[in-house]
C-alpha cells in the first residue's frame, strides 16, 4: 500500500490472497516439478540430474522430510489504486 501511495495513487486497497495445496506424499509434489510446472518446474526439468537431485534433497529436508500427506500454503498480496485526475 505504501509503495502505491508513494507513487501517487489514490484510494489504494490491499488484499491478501491465500491458497492451500494438499499432497498425498512428497513424491506427488516433486512429480509436478518434473513435469515443468511453475518456475521451479522449468528449472528442474532443464537441470542436470545431479543438480536436480540436490534440489530435491534440499526441498525434502526443508519440508521436514514428510512421510504422510501434507499441506503447503502460498500467500500473495495485491493492491489496486486510482490514478489522480
């Protein structure tokens, strides 16, 4: 909001957008990346196998090495404003 107001926009309104995705296993999440979905998927599908494996291992560790279904949350913020007349 401050950025938009600082740029001179009026009546700035901000919203927080939250999404949740549930995965049955880590392999379900990882397979979506191997199909090239999203920026990480594009990166992983083009990476050398040893680098792709390193990314997989790091992500698995960062997620706490899930052995059961888990849910990830994504948050985005949006803002709109009106240009002065």
